C-alpha cells in the first residue's frame, strides 16, 4: 500500500472513531440540557436530527420511512460524514498542515456547514444549548481526528 493510500485509510478510520467519540460527547452534553431545551428540540425535530435527516432522504427517494428506519439512514449518513472528515483532515495533513490543526479545522468547518448551515431557516429557533452541543461535538470530532492522525503519523 502506498504511503498516500495508507494516510487516507488512516484518516477514514480516524474519522470513524472520532465520529463515535463525538456521539459520546454530545450525549453527555445533551443529558445536561434543561428540560425546556429538550422539549423545544423535540418540537423542531421530532425523534432527533438523524431521524429527520433519514426521513428527508427517504422522501427524496419516494419512500416514507418509519422512525427506526429513518434513524438508521440518518446514522449511516452521520458515520459517512465522519469518515469523510477524517479523509479531509488526512489530506490537509499530507499538504503540510499539522494533524491537530487539520482535525480542528475540519471539525469547525463541519459545525458551520452541517449544524449551522443546514439549519439556517431555524437558526434562531433552536436554543443556545443546542448550538453549544454542536460546538462540543464537532470540537471533539476535530480534536480526536487530529490526535489520531498524529499518533498514526499521517502526513
């Protein structure tokens, strides 16, 4: 396997692990939310954002997914994004950026594009705690990705 391919595979694996770690951090942070925030989030995205994503994707293909199936689709997309973020961070590292900086840049970009960018119509409808959870989650994703790239000697 070439060094380039090895680095990109390491980035993909690192992104997957970082995505799983992000979920732990965001669940921990969510448990500390006020009850009012949890109620408001459920009003805006019944079943959670991954379920809503799965339902939208199912609808785009002409399928009406139940919550369980929609949640699986949403989670698959979420994991795919995590892998992609790891590959992007590895590519930045190969281009000379330090691994930790690459991971944090990709995590910040993911927060801005995915969390905030896709929710622009509802940006002010979500409580501040919800936005903060996105920051915590994507900072965790970036940090873990960067540390793993450093440990795996990517670049």
